C-alpha cells in the first residue's frame, strides 16, 4: 500500500505573482524607462533652427534629462534584482494601519476634474479660485469666511504672474476684458 504524496510546490501562476509582489519596484523602473524613451524621442525629433550656433541648443536639456531617466531606471532595476528594497514609510504623520481616506481622494479628484472642465468657459481666474477653494475644503478647511477670499486672491495672482510677467497665456474667460 502506498501513501499519497502531497505536492507543496506552488503553481507557476502563484509563484509568478509572488515574484512580482516581491519586486514591485520594477514598476517604477518601467515608468522611468518609458518616460526616458519618450523624452529622448521628443528631443531627437524636435525641429531645430538651422541658424543656431554653439553646442547648447533646445535639444541639450531634454536629451540630458532623457539619458538621466534611462540611467536611473537601469540602476534601480539592478538594485531591485539584487534584492534591494525601498524603505517602508516611517513618517510620524502617517499611520499605515489606517485605511486610505477615499472620501478626500474622491473630493480632490472631483475638484480637479471640475476645474479642468470649467477652465475654458470660465477662465483660469474663476476656475482656479474654485479649484483652490474646493481643494481646501476637501483637505479639511471649514472657514467659509476666509477660504473663498484666499482662493480668489491666489488664483488672480497666479493668473497675473503667468499671463503678464511670464508671458504664458492662460484663458481669462469672461473676465478677459476686465483683467
């Protein structure tokens, strides 16, 4: 009479999931690799004025950033494959045993999406004020006497700095003629 043997080796799919879980930092490597390739592709296909003189041109910084991203991706991948692990969060203001605050995440997501939809018809000053006010509310501020005023000032100052001082045109919306 033979006794049945129990096979304790995990199935290949479970083994693969376990390996991926243990090497999850490779996802960051893949993201850095993709960003590096994207930046290099854009930099190398950029139209450059033929009259440009000198070694430093509009391609120099993007190429350096793209190469840097590829190097960091490769070094991080080597470290992860050699057994390196990221440090767990030990911040004093983070309690890792608590679940995520999905209400705040949802409110912030709604505020950002709302601002993205409203920026064209209302302009940046109004959409930005709603964005700043909504973000403050989502993050816990409950001062209806102060928050809208601060949000409006920050939004209008941001608009003025970008539009007038930096020369980056932002949509003004109905207030375009007033500002």
